[in-house]
């Protein structure tokens, strides 16, 4: 796409344009992906908030196709890494080789892409997981004493299979905390599944039109951060996150009863940024409590640990959290 030049006279006009572009992006993605509206929205909120997302769902629900489609619509490079027990950190970040002139040359790994799909991240040992998580945090890779910057924008969508746990290396809570959202991907409805089967059993190519480019995405990422937030909403978010902590003085009864560990300050940060982005994508110039609630579950569910009592009573973390907001 052509180099992006800011055509907007002020932030209000730019925010209106972002909402319009969001609609076009959703429409293009819908050409390829049937349903999954909430999943698509959460991923787009993550991207425009400069965050990363962890996608939890069984195989065969078009996770790879969704990210490939998103990369085409946003005109970004795409890379897929299949995590396995024998994967090494250099298989992700890249390595130095001795070329024919007997000089060292750096070969970039698959992490050097705008959109990276880290498939089944819990299938690989902690050392390799840490290599990807460090790249996510720093947006840089250091090999042989030299630091290389990753493309901008840079977004990681990591997936986990919730069924097969044998031979896996679950991400520790401290590493889970680096993901802005944990997005749950469920089975399609009957009507959606019929539409999927019809669309995928025909000899027909779907033509996707790019809606944005990397420079425009970076512009809107910066714009989202400038969305004003009322002081009362900061207080609401901090109180909401504090309500997940069982040792807090004002912790609700359900928290004390069913939660063993609550969310930290990073949850508050992501709730505010996510609410800003959600408001902007839906044509609002400042977020409110409804925008916070819209992003609360994906922002909190992987940061709150339920206890044995919740397990024994069959309570899911989403069910517990919904009682807090």
C-alpha cells in the first residue's frame, strides 16, 4: 500500500475514521471467516492496543486461517511457528551462520514478522517459551551480542489446546501475564457450521482487499493511547482488579471463597487501554464502564487463579469473574 500520510485535521476526525476502518476490516474478514465475531473483535483490540493474545480452543476452528486472513486485510507479513518439544530458541529468533566468505551472517527466524502465530505454545519447553516471550516484551532479539529490532507493528497470537495436556509445558502465571488477552474460541453454531462447510467444499477463491498498512496501524495505535479517560473510570478499573484479590480488605465474599490468587497492576493497565480501544473502534471518543466490561473477561481470566473449592464445585473462572462486574 502507499505510504500513509495523516489526512485528518484533528483527533476527533481520526477516531471517527478508525471506527469506519474497523467496520471495513470486519467486513473483509467475514468474507473468509464465518462467525467468531467476539474473537475477531478481541484480536483487533489487542492489535490496536499494542498487546498480544493467547487463543484457547480445540483444533480445527480455523485459528491459522483467521490470522492469515487478518494479515492480508491489514497488509502485514505473517509467520507461523509450530511449537514442539524439540524446538530451540534459535529456531524462533534466528541464528548466525558462517557464509562462504567466512564471515558471520544473521539469518532471521520466523519471529521476524508483523503477525506471528505461535501454535500450541505449551508444547515446547520453558527455555523456548521464554525466547518468544522476551521478544514479545522487548520487541527485539539479541543474537551473538547484536540486537535486532522486530517489525512494527508486532503482534503474537499464541494458541493452546485445552484438551490434550499430556507432554505439555503450561505457561507460568508470570508469563501468562504478558498476554493482554486470553481469548476463548468455541464451537460454531449449527447455522455457522453449515455456512463453513458450504464455503470450504467449493472450488472458489476468496479475494481479500487490504484495508490498512503498517504505518496507518502504527498511527492508530498511537491515537488509541491518546483517548481521554475520566478519573472515575480509573477508580472503577482499579477497584475491579482489586476485587479479584482474596487478601484485599474489601474483597467480595465470592473472591475470598473461590479465588486463591488475584490479578496484578498489569491487568489494570490493559483494562484501561483495552477500554480506550474498544470505545474508539465503536465510534466513541471516551470509554465508559461498558467498554471496560467488554474487555474484562479476556483481560482477567488468565490472571486470576481459582482455588480447589471452585474446582470441586465445578465453577469456571468466567462464572466467578462475572459476579465482580
